C-alpha cells in the first residue's frame, strides 16, 4: 500500500515536471515579443493560436489526424478537465497563446515581455515547489510553499528584467496581484495562463 502511494506521488511529480518543462520552453515567446515588431509578433501568435485551437477542436471531434497529433504531443501532460470527452475545453497552450496575443495588442513591448515571463516562470515555480515541498494547504489544493515560490520568483523576474522595465512599487503590486490571481484562479473563472500576464501588464502599465 505504502509503495503504491509512493509510486503515485512519484508519477504525479514527473507529470508536473513534464508539464512545466513544456511551459518553460515557451520562454521563446517573450523573447520574440522583444525582438520582433508589434505587427509581426501579433501575426505569428494569432496564427499559432488559430492552428492550436483548430487542432484541439478537431481532436475533440475525433478527427483522426488531429486526435493522433494532439495526443502524441500533449496527452500525458494534460489536466483532467482538458481531456474530458463531454465538452470542448481548450488546453493551457491555447490560453498561453491567447495571453501572448493580448499582451502584444494591449501593452507596450517591455511590459508585455515582463508579463509573459512572470507567467511562464512563476507559474512553473509555484507548481513544482507546491508539488514537491507543499505541506501547508491554503485553498483549492494550492500550498503556502507554492504560493510563496510564485511571489518570490515573480519578484526575481522583475529584478532580472529591470534594465528592460525598471523595478518600482508597481512591480511589487504586480507580483502581488499575479499571486492573488494564481491562488484564486477557480473563483475568477479564467485560466491562470491568461489571468497572470494580464494582471501583471495592467498593473505595470497603469501604475
């Protein structure tokens, strides 16, 4: 019994690490936002979003080529709600691409880069730290350790990107706002891959 529990935990950690490795591989996106002009970045992300949603939808409709392609790439890292058969539910990848489109469209380049980087890095840190070391539960299966990892890593991202977007009180407020959005994702009824960068961008730009 104990061995089975240990095996299940180990498998859960490996799955989470795989998911967040894919998440972190998307760091090319803020880099592309920085290097490309606004129209190019918007066109690329919008095209990728359209392709991704189409493949996921046709996979949901059980079109063979789409279903095989999607499952080979992502099925081992999808959450339960993303593989339900009774209704179409976009994966986290769709929300990441949608966030990139909105960040490019709504925010200055520098703020968009910071917002996307915080989402990709801090969400990964929260998940990994919470899964491995999280013991103090706050709400909705989220831990104090994971939440603290999110906040501290977001501050670190702000400091690293300070030459691009100067750190100020708004940076601390943006990190706080993003942490709250991540913690209360279920109450806000929107995927955190979209909530986090939008909250960071809005606070940085308007404060």
